[in-house]
């Protein structure tokens, strides 16, 4: 299951899910509010993740706490920011503009993390080609959102 084609397919399916989630959360935001849509999203997702975890692994979470760096527990908080920003921006900017800006922020910071090897990642120096790609993304974001 580590073939490049399977991995690419999983990434594409994830991208499709993000777009659908953005649309659903935008509708929830308009009807019930931003925090309520975040709660619904996290609540349903948390319950499903817990059930799947128990089904697949039997729930070995208790034995894993001390094996990861302390800062990785911030993932839940960051997830709230991600989900909240999607819920808030999609109904106000539209899908394309909101996700363009979200993606621009994601890719720019990912490049910084890779370039400096932050948070335990392997250093992947950003050269002229990668910098040019990020500049093109920025220009594209300006064109999409204007």
C-alpha cells in the first residue's frame, strides 16, 4: 500500500474531502454559526475516529502518550483553527478564494518548515526553483481572490 499511485490517490481523495467539508461547514456556519459548525464537525469526527481506532487497533492510546514530543499534542488545537477558519471564510469569500488563501498559507509555512528542518523534519533546502514556485502561487492567489 505504499505505491506512489495509491499515495497520490489518497491525497486526491483527501483534497476532495476538504472541498466537500468546506462547503458543508459553510452551510452550517450560515445556519447555526461558526463555533457551532466547528463543534458539529469535531464532535462527529471525534466519535468516528474513536470508533475506528477501537475497531482497528483495540485502542492503544494510553500506552502511546510518552512516545511523542510534547508539542505534537497541539495538533487538536491547530485542527480547531483549521476547521474554524474554513467554517468562517468559505461563506464569506467563497470556496475558491477561501481555499486559495488557506493553501497559500499552508504551502508557504510548509516550505519554511522544510527549509529549516523545523519540528524534527528533514532539511529540504528551498532553492530558486522552489522560491519561484511559491512566488507563482502568491501571484495566483492574488488573481483568484481579486
